[in-house]
């Protein structure tokens, strides 16, 4: 019996401790009708897609800046083992256009409304994911960032389809009841946040997987406590920007955990 009770209890303990450290929103925090609609969809699905958030011509300029940064500062780029996933950590410090995305008040407000506590953007990560044989896609496979409610935003800079690394998630895997069920079934608990392809295939149904394709300029706001990944690429490449928001109490700790050699 302990085998089945201990994993979820460990998760619940983590959630209670983490909740006590968060800073609540001010009483005057308000949303307009459009923001309320987005919030309702986030609560229901764990994600919301905004089409045409950024013009395609602006996306192309940012892609060019990413390429220039990769070429100019090769030692600053974080890469996975296959050199498929190439990441610029703190890209907002190297581009005024990326900083505008990093500092976007609308996105942050939606995130705070969803989470129910004050957030701070730790960084914007710009990445170029290239096709290589047996690549794992962006993020190195199925995972969740946390067992507690969080918020991220991802901006596609080029057209993204099933072929070049669409964002994928397991529907409602962020709901507490489903977190507990998954923990018991897979004997998995905090701080283990990664899932093998076999675990996903054996435990979840095919229609539990949501694949979010989109044109350049598509914004995806989502809860990264969902089980998710950037799908492995079949061809071509994918460019994207990702904002990493977290509770303000945890900001300094997360900044310190960014590898020094990859910081800008």
C-alpha cells in the first residue's frame, strides 16, 4: 500500500509548501472581457492559442537575429546532445524586439490571472530546433516543468506543422486528480518530471495528445505543469521564443540555475 500512497503524498506536500511562499495578487487586479475569455479557456484546457500575435515580417527579423547570435556567440549557445535543439538563454538581453516580447504586459497579466499569484519573467529563451536523425525535439522529450500551477508563453517564428516540431501536450494532465492518478499508476513523484515515450503510450490514449501547429506569429499560452514536449522533427527546422514565468519568490533561485556559460 505504501508504494501507491507515498508518490502522491510527496506531491501534495510539495504543493502545500510552495503555495505558502507565493505572493497574492492585489485586490484591484481586474480583467476585461477579452482577458476573461482567455482565462476561462486556460482554466478549462490549460492552454490558449492567439493567431497572428506578431506579424510575419517581424518574425523573420527575429529569426535573422537568432541566426546572427548563434553565429557570433557559438560558445554561449546551449545545445542538446545531437546539436538539434539550440537555445539562447536570456535572449531578451541581446535584442530589442525580443525584449518587447519578454516585457509584454498582456501576456504576464493573463499568466497572473491564471495562476492567482504574482509572476516575474525569468527569461526569454530563443531556440532553433533542427532536424537530425533520432532527434528528441525541443525540451528533450515528454516532461512537465512543475507539479504545481505555472505559466509559459511560446511564440512560433516560422510556420510549424507536424513535420517540424509542433508543441504537444497531454490534455488535462495538469488537473490535480489526473496528476495523482498518473503518480500512482507510474509510481512517479516530485521531483521527477520526465516521462518516457513508453510511459506516455502505455498510460494515455492517442486522443489524449493535443498537437498545436500554427503559422509564424502564433502565440501559445500554457500551463507547463501539463505533460508536454516539442515533437521530434521529421524535417526542416523550428524557431520559437519562450517566456519562462514563475512566482516572484522563486525568481532569484531560477536565475542562479541558468548555466553561467550560457547566460547573456
